[in-house]
């Protein structure tokens, strides 16, 4: 069994990725990023992007929404801050180096939490999802975009064999949808809304959860 991720390994991995992240992953993750932003903007308001990385998404958010970005990697956040300054993004409220499992925000302060390519790159995905649910308002949404591991077949075999190497690079390639679905069923404070395949080759998915409760701002169905 592959060793689990830890915060130090993740922080070091993404510090190494920071100088080349946009070049390596910019085009590959573009469709997923845009789908996540479109889903978030159907709700709008205060948006928390967890794992904002180098800030690739930031210029695509509508100026009518307020965006806060957090990431475990200080080198990645420096690039995000530079991007926000370059594009004069006055709707970005700020950035913080922050552990996704221990978000430094009060309960229910965001209308949307967006986490792109994050949930497979944290030591405890369930604790991280608990935090997302804690900081989002009733009626708001948690929007994930991520690679999800195959259930069976050659791709599943490859993902399991590649897992030890992937851990050192900062993620779990064998992470399956059933894990987030089980979290939602056990949490009782969220409702599964959607899972949608994303390019390339449908190996990525957009996943939406609505936070249960009454609010003037309703999550769209």
C-alpha cells in the first residue's frame, strides 16, 4: 500500500511545481477550471478558492464576485498575487497560506467553496471536505474538479502501481469517487448535486455538493 501524503511532502512538492506549473498544467486543466468557475458564478457572492495555486483561475471570475485564495504553498501564492496585480483584479479580497484541513475562517462566511485538483492532494480528504462544508453558507455549494481513479481495468492497475511515485509528486492518482460520495452520505449537512465528466478523456470530474439549510440565496439544481 502506498504511503499516505503529509503536509511537508505536499508543500515541498508544490514549491517545486511553482516555477513550471502554468506551463505543465495550464492547458490540461483549462476546461475543468472554466467549468468550476461557471458553476461558482451561477451562485456568486463570496467565493473561496482553496488550492488557488498560481492563480490561473482568477482573471476568469466576474468582477461582481469577491474571491479569496488560499494555498499550502507560499511559492505558488506569490505567483497568484503577482497575477492578481498584473490583471488589476480588484475583486480579489486577499490570499493566505493555509492548510485546507484547518481553514482560518468563521463558519458559513462563503457562498461557494471551489477546490480544483485539490482533494486528492491533501493528507485527509474527509477532514478537508468537512472544512469546506463548515465555511460555506447554507444554500451555498462546494465545487470540486479533480482526477478520479478508475474503478477497474488497466487504468486502475496503472494508478495503483504509479501511486508511490505520485505521492512524492503531491497527489493520489487512485482516489475514487466513492470516497467523496461516502463522505457526503455520512456528513448529513450536504446534498450531492452533480458529477460531470471533464476533458481530457473524461478522467477528470466536476463534482458539486449543496450545503443544506435555508438562505435567501438558493443553490441552483
